[in-house]
C-alpha cells in the first residue's frame, strides 16, 4: 500500500500552524480580534479599490489595504505562518491596473468645468493627491504614479499661456517635481521606441533648456 506523502505533509503542516495559532491566542486573547479587524479593513479596502471612481478615495484605500495586509502578514509570520505573503504585491497590482481608469474619470470631470482656472485648480488637486500617495522608490507603483502625474502636468502646461505669466512667477516646490516627472515619462517612451538611453537623456535635457530659454528663465 502506497501513501500520498504530499497529502500527509500538508496535513502535518496544517496541524503545525493550528497549534501555533492556538498558542498565540492563549498568550494573547486579543490576537484573533486583531486578525479579524485587519482582515475586514483589507477586504473592504480592496472592494472599494475595485469599484471607486474617486481618486482621493482610491489612493486612501490603497494605503489602508497595504497597511492592513502588512499587519496581517506580520502577525502570521510571528507564529510561523506565511499564508499572507504576496498579498501586498497583489494589492499593488490592483492599484496599478485601476489607476489609469480612475485618473481618466477625474480628468473627465475636470474637463467638464467651464473655466480654464477651474480646470487648472482641479488638475493641481489631482497632482497633490498623487503626490501624497504611498509608494516605494523605484517600484512599479511609483512608475505608475509618475506616469499619471506626467499626464496631468502636460495638461497644466498646455493650459498655460506663458506670454501672460509674470517673469518672476514662483511655482514653489512642485516645479522640480513637474520637471522630474516629465523627464521620467519622456525617457521611458524614448527607450521603448528604441532610442539609446544616453541619446534620449541628451535630447530631453536640451528640450528642457530650450523651454526655459523661451520663457526667459536663467
């Protein structure tokens, strides 16, 4: 008679995890309550991430989902259970997939406004919301946010008549963010089209210098 070693291993692993879980609950009576609460927050946030049409709600719930998933993963790892590993990556993927659609809805609402000043105020609000969004440097989420910001920055620039702007206009700290985001987006597009990275960077820098010169910037 042959035994299914895989099933036996799975049963042993399940029993081990159950034993560790029971020990954790015995040591900390609130352990289960915290798990339930974080699971509820995470699942509710993921549901809203899938459905919301509002960018502020979308970015806020992304942060909530990530935080709850991190707390769940940490709690389970403390008892030797890796069942929650990978959930944060899945939440990141959902964010990246849905961000363009949510952004387009926000831009459509801005476009429906009657005045250019109203549109610019709404566009700036979108940029500020994106800037506040949680992200890890160099991650796919940061790339998605940068791409979204670049799309809004282009609208802001197209909607600005530089000949009517005062020479000493002060954009504040956001100007550097605008330039960097545009450079990243342009570089990514150039590389995708087969332009060598060094050549692409040189073209982008020259374009920015020419733009500043046209505006009379030093």
